[in-house]
DNA sequence: GACAAAGTTGATTATTTTTATAAGCTTTAT
DNA sequence: ATAAAGCTTATAAAAATAATCAACTTTGTC
């Protein structure tokens, strides 16, 4: 039940672009440095995000990547969809003929469990956008500042 | 974000034992046949569940496995704990010095997200017991029966 | 007491997935 | 023209997962 490194990198890269929303493109190199992600791997990841139309690219010197939509319109689940086959906890959560997954009703009981789990996971990933992350970041940094002042 | 096959097998095996609760031991062979799980792999799995004290074993002819507690006292998360290192979506959800996971607050914003996800996952896995599965199974089979009658 | 039915254990192999690297390409601002 | 950027695909390396195997111990029954 692990989120893949690829997706974790992807979310962080998208967060980096979200912070920069409305400004100049950010190069892969810059993102890689800021987020400490292997450059070539990040290129691949951004390509996937590009194909999923979550980012826009600008080629040539001064180029880089930009969010393709406003941060509040990019949900975490959009990122996971672009980078993982699926976030379903088991392959059989939806679709498929019943016969393919398990021959008895028994199997389906387990499936009900995984379905319940799947719904909750979706709730979180569909309910969180890049804007939320940016707001959390603001809140977090102001907390740190406050504590800092307090301790002096 | 996949539940491992090992855990899926484990849940199904435990369900098989739960259905049989209060009766004779069920042999690994029987469980393997009923649930179509590779025998030797299932042996390993039951060993883990044994070490985690979720099942009791009876050796010798007529032996097999029994639940070590009542179905309502065995939660799905107990099974995942016995069979996977952890169900956390990322390694850094809890504990660890902040320095180990990411150098900037940025990283921690992602962490807040994964933490939120972790909580929801736990809610489901802690909130579901083997008894629930058994009840779902009853409800499900009665539904099927009803539909059957309806179609005649 | 012999035998067979069961669980116990640990080593090993096989497979798949994930992560990462590399190389060569195209586009474009200056 | 050149260099800074993105684009693409192939491949390697590493890790995790799944499965198999072999040899062992316990115990009920005849």
C-alpha cells in the first residue's frame, strides 16, 4: 500500500509549479534541484504530466514548465492518474465480469472491503487540489515563524 | 497503491476461518482449495498470522487452523500488520526526525497530504472486522437468493 | 509402534515492478 | 550559429513480491 516514488516526485514537482503559478516557466533542472529529484527521471515524469495535459511546456532558452490549469482545478488524483496505472487498492474494485475475479461469493466479500477502502482513498485524492497544498504551505510557514518569534 | 497478493490471500484465508468459527480446525489444504491460493504460499501466510497470534494451530491428523479470537475482535488492520511491513502510503507518515525526510517545508506539505490519506485508510481497516465480512456475506447471499426467486 | 496427516521452518528461485540512467533528438531565443 | 531548454525511447539496475521446495516435527489412529 505504498504511493510510488514516481507519484511522490510528481506531486512535489506539481507543487513547485503551483507555487510559481502566474509567473515564468520553471525548468526541469530547477525543479529537480529544489525538490532533489533525479533529473532524467523527472523529465519522464513531466512528460507523463504533459500528456495528461496537466502541464504546459515552453521550449528553448528560458523555457520550462507551467501548470496547464489553475491550482484549484488540479486535484491530486489527476496527478496519480497520470503517473500510476491506477490507485485502486486491488485490480478488481470496479468493472470486470464477476467470473474473472473469484468464483464464489466469498471473494466478493473481500471485494466489498477493498471497494470501501477505494472510496475513502478517492475521497482524499479527489478532494485535495494543488491550491490546498499551497494554502497548507502558507499556514505551515506562518506557524513556524510564530514559534520562532515566540522562542526569542 | 496496491494491496499485496499476500494480504489479499491472508484476508480471504481469515474469512474462511471466520466462517468456520466455533467448529473444527480447517486445514491449510482445505483453505487453499476453497480460496484457490497456492498451498505453500498459504502455509507461509498462516505462519505469519500464527506468529501475530491471530490464529491457533492444531497439529496432526484432523488438525488445521482456528481463529485465535472471536471474529468481531479481529480487524482487517490486524491482518495487514501481520502480513505487510506497514500500510502507510509513504514511509514518512509518522515518527522520524524531520531532517531525514525532506529538507524544506515543501516536502512536509506533501507529507500532510499523505497523512490525511493514511488516516482515512486506517479508518477503514481499523473499522472493519471479520465479523463484518461474515455479515456482508450473509446479506450478499440473501440478495442473490432473492434475485433468483424474483427472476423465476 | 508404524504410518499418515497435518503444521513448521528456512532457503532459494522466479517474476514483476519500480527506479534510474543514458543517449540522441527537436525546438527556439539570442 | 549556438546554447538552453524540452522530447523520446531504450536499457540497465535494484528492489519487492510471489512462489516453490525440501526437510522437519507433532500427533491421532490402527
